[in-house]
């Protein structure tokens, strides 16, 4: 008996040590990839877990799992492209439902850490009436010249332009108080889309009307 990643192999040999049969506990996919390794990688990524933590857990349990290099390769080759394909298809179906309708967008960003040490920003746009997520933008500060302070503004601009290019008729955008986003919209820097007005609704809340 031997372990290869998360799979168990059993082999039958004769008295002359010739292998008569070899059995694997998991279905083998193309490129000799074990299905269990793919499922493990997909579940780990989709659940937001950390490979190092699960690897340590498996070590104490004496549970054989795939190596970090195998996990990284499977993630890059199979899991991430599949998730992106499914998300893109789902997002296009959602955007098609709102095509031709006036849309009020609610937007907000979230950093991975407070202050100027943030590495990533996730910005989400939601449709006001149905609470449907229309767009999620994730950016690394390396995409903004290493400046964490401008991450949220960059995500906002990228997300709004994406929705406009997809034909979403944005009539209003509501965000929390953000000086850079306010300045961005007041200066009409969103390509051919510009702000008609920018007014205070409630303390800490801004609304902007966008038109062509």
C-alpha cells in the first residue's frame, strides 16, 4: 500500500514480485490528476480556508493530502478558471435582466486591513431595489503603484465603468462618504460618463447622478 497525494494505491504482486494489478482509491482524471485532489483544492479555495492550516491539521491527524505545489498547480489550472467561467456566466445573466432599466447602484469597498497597510480592496456594487450583486471588483495595491490610499477609488472607477460598458443604465450611485470618490465624480473623470449633480442625503452618505 502506498499514498500518492490524497489517494491510496494497492497493488497485487506474485511471488516473483511482478505487479498483477494496481488499484487506486480515487478516479484518475486527465494528466494523472486524482479527483480527490481536485475536490480538496476546490473546497479549500471556495470556503476561504488556508492551505497551511489544513496541512497542519492533516499532519496531526496523519491524513495524507496533496502537497502545496500540487494544490497551487491544480488551483491555477482547474479551479480558478472554472470559478471564473461560472461567475462570468452568472453575472452576464444578471446584467441581462437589468438591461434597459434604470438602475440605482449601491457601492462600498472593504480593505483586507485598516490604515495604509492594506494590500487588497474588494468593491461591491448592488442594485437598490432587488439587492442583487451586479459587480465585484478586487484589486491589489500593486495595481495602483503600491498606494493603498487610492485602492477604493480605483476599484469604484473600474467597477462603474464595467457596468456602464455592459449597457447598465445607471441613474444614481450611492456610496459612503469618500473624499476621493467624490472628487473623482465631481471632476467628470469617468470617461464619457459624467456626474449631473452630487448632493448630500444623510450624514456620511453621498448620492451621484450619472448620465451620458
